[in-house]
C-alpha cells in the first residue's frame, strides 16, 4: 500500500508553527472583525491536510482537484442507476453479470471530492492510499453517481476516465463520447499487480470524509 509523505520536524520548526497558529487564531478571535479572511485560512489548511500520496519513487499519485468547492448530492432513495439516465450510455462490452451487480441503495445528503491522478497508479493503489483497506469510506451509490454526472458534468474529465467506486470490487468508469457519457462497470482487485495502470489526468470521485 502506498504511504503518505512523511517529514521530519525539528523542535525549532514546531515552535515557529505554534507561534504562527496562535497568532492566526488570535486574529480570527479579534473583536470587531479579523484582518484575515477565514475562508482563505480554511482553504490553506485544507490544502495542507489533504493527503498527497506518493508512489514508490516519491512522486504524487493523487492530488485533490476540487479544493474547497462544495459538491453536494442530496438524499437519494436508490431508485435510479447509471443506466437510467438518457445522457449516459451503459456499455455492454463487459459481461458485468458474471461477477455480480451493485445495488443502488438509499443514501443521505453527502459532499464529494474530486481527485486527479498525477502519476501512473492502479486503482487499488489509489484507493488504498486514501483509505487503506477501509474501502467503504470511498463507496458511492449508483443513484448518487448518476446525480453527480448530471449535476456536475464539468468535473468529469474530458480526456480521461472518471471513476466511482460502487462496491468493494466494482467501479464505474466514465468517458465523454460525442456529447454523452459512456459508462463501463469494471471489476478491480486491490492487488496492484493484477490491475491496469492509469496515468495522469484520470479522475476519482469519492465522498468527502
């Protein structure tokens, strides 16, 4: 499993960080208003704390693309699937039934993040780098995926696949083609040697957590 970048922090650096954080908090608590834009502070902190996942050479695998953009999907009753939307074309190239189907389940309102591959990596490496073996954190219902594609089509890559993890071993792989979205449902394995390498530009949509 790919591991997040690790840095050695000296006592002097830690003291300086503490001083800066204390000064920022004092300014935000200032009576009459802060000179610092709280949203700008949040953007910087979120960018710092979001995982930047290297491969074995130290290069980043995934980079958060959506930043502090609010990508919200309301409650879904699970009545829709990716094949129900007329703007989505479900590919029949793969015999999906051979390894089971995903259930479109009811879900609560959720926020989503969009990540982009910075360097070549398998799906298993990408998923593991974000959530270890707790893939349930990354699951998106088919109804949610369908709504996301309709509500936020500009967040889907125009040139590379965009992925949604539908179950522990099934992903939706979505491409633009002739103004419509072509959807494949693929099986994947967490074992890197058994899966295809995806390069820079591919995207991954997951619930914010």
